[in-house]
């Protein structure tokens, strides 16, 4: 196993130690698990300069309601469109 040195703010180090302790692991183990989980996630969306011009222009023009994800807004709109809305 290779060694890796990280730099963090003192408060973040205290928080990391507490979280690791509460979960019965080490900071190294916790960080390794985080990296593995993030590696399995969906790919990162393309940067705005990689998007087609129309998509780039329209990005960010809609504000989501507080407490709703983009997925929930789309689901609500689909349900409403097909007569199942609130």
C-alpha cells in the first residue's frame, strides 16, 4: 500500500478524526472508501465549454424550488403533463 499525505484545515482534521472514530475506521480507510464510491458514480457532466451552443446558453436559467432536486422537478412536470399532477 502506498502512502499519501493530505493537507486540511485544523477543523476539518478534527471532524475527520471524529467521523472515522464514530464509524470504527481510520481516516485513511474513510478516504479510500470515499474515493471508491466517487469512482463508481455517474460520470461528471461535461464542462460548459464542451456543451453545444444552445445548451450552454440555456444552462442555469432555471432556479429549482428549495428542497427539490432536478429529478423531482422533472418527475412532477411529467406527472402533471399526463394528468397526475397535484
